[in-house]
C-alpha cells in the first residue's frame, strides 16, 4: 500500500501543481481587482470633495449607507474609505508606481503609504 501511494502520488503530482498554480493566479487576480476597486472608490471620493460636491461628513454617511444596504460587505467603514482616498491621492501622479502597487495586498499598501513621508521613501 505504501509503494502504491508513493507511485500514485508521484504520478499525479503534476495535477496538484496545476491546481496550486491556478489557485495562486486566482488569488492574485482577486487582489488586483480589490486594489482597483479601492483606487476607484478613492478617486471618486477625492473628486467629489475636490469639486465641493461633498463635504467631509458625506464619507461617514456613505459608510453608513453601505453598511445599511449591504450588511455583509466588510471593509467599507468611514476610516477605510478615507484610506482609499489617501491611497489614490498619494499615487495618482505616479502611474507606473500605481500599477506596481496593484501587485501588493491592501494591508501592504496601507503600511507603505501610511508610514512613508515622501514618494522617494515608498
């Protein structure tokens, strides 16, 4: 039985590799899409505030609206919405850098842009 398991394990290892490879690609794609979402939300909020269409209290209202209408959604508190705005505003003038940032997780991005004082330190 042990020899059989060793033989079969080796024989099917390529399939396990394919599964793991696809799983990693899927996670990376999901992460990239989340970062794009946060970028877009940050850009939207930034533009609304810049054009004076919204006051700062509207972000709190937005967070409450999201929570009320989509109670299963997590990560859209007013604090996180402000972080999305900050993320966008920090990198909007650096298109090459903002593209690379989509490869990082949101928590890694938060760490970078909240701890660095200048773009040169990012």
